[in-house]
């Protein structure tokens, strides 16, 4: 277990095999961090990973159409929506390394909203293409089985 210096600023993501502790990066992506923390206060509960690529990443569905207990719509799942407006990119220096939490988007660069992905390996081809929101500081291996 890692020593967490500011637990009130961490995001805990429950995965099938345990909990991933995510350190948001507000100095890197302030708008994305704020929205992610807001949604993590309950909107992600019962939302699943809809896109899983073994050895690459796992991506959550959106919170608007993908709540497994309320309002699930398979045709709309993964369309990035929430009650909040979409965000423009906040591309930055941190690279998309293993354990990075990234902001998913559509073909439009200004479409990030509620979908997130965790990298299971370095994915530097996404540098400058997707916003880095945070990094998993403990429990990244808990997502390995969710990746299959």
C-alpha cells in the first residue's frame, strides 16, 4: 500500500480485483481534474468498462447512458455524456505511461466529458492527442483482469 499524503484529493476506483488509487493532476489538467473529481463523488458508481483491449487499456463508459442499475442504454453507452458540458483538451507534458488516467474523447478534440481510461502499458502515441487527468499510484494491477 502506498503512503497517501492528501487522501481528500485522491480518487478511488473500485475494480473487480480491488481498488485503484488515482492521484489527480490539477496542475496539469485543471478542468478535467475538477470534472473527474465531481463525477467520482457518485456518478461513476455502477458504470462499467465497455472497451477493454488486453495489454493496452480499459475505458469506462459514460455516466449519462451507462449506469448499470439506472438508465442503461447499450446504443448510447460510450458517447461521453454527463450533465456537464464537454471540455476542450488540456494537452501537457506528462506522457501516457502505464498507470496513467486519460480522458477519452470522440474525433472532436473538444468532446471530453465523463469517459476515462487507464493505460496498462505505455501509450506514447496518444501524447498530444488525449488529456492526462491523473495517475494510478496504487492498484493498477487490479485492472489487469478487467482488461480481458
